[in-house]
C-alpha cells in the first residue's frame, strides 16, 4: 500500500489465491479420505462459479462445479465416486430392486 492508500492489484491477487488454497486445505483436512484430498484437482474461477478439475479439460476430465470452493470440491467428490461404479452395477441393482419387490407382492398358492 502506498501513501495514497492504494494496494497494488498483484498483492490482492496473491492474497486471494492464498485464501483459496487455505479453503481447499481446510476441506481436505475435514474430508481426508475424499477424492479431492487424495487427487487434489485444480481449481478455477469462471463467472460466479468455482470449478474443480482433474484431467486435461472439462470434456475429458472429472469436474465439480459450485458457487464456493467447498461446493465445487463436494461436487467433484460426487462425480469422481459416480465414475468409479461400473454402469452395469447401476442397472442391475435397480432391476434387482424391482424384481425383489415384485416377488414380495406375490401370494403363495393355497393348499
């Protein structure tokens, strides 16, 4: 800050970046086993949204988007974990649920 009370833009950007890193570190300590804590995605700010990205770009990577750093990391964790389940597992579990409820509704023949 100079005598006129002007803070150079560069210093504000550095302070802002340090605050973002601190927010991410805090989230990772609270959720130490989460994909965010283990994989450490990159954080970007676009418009009014935070983007947590692991991969070369949004189209090919794993992405979490939120209005805060915490929300973006939480969304990233959800997307990462959703990608870990094979597609057939999702389908077969829903089919099993339907079949089991159908079986439970049938009556046994009377003797």
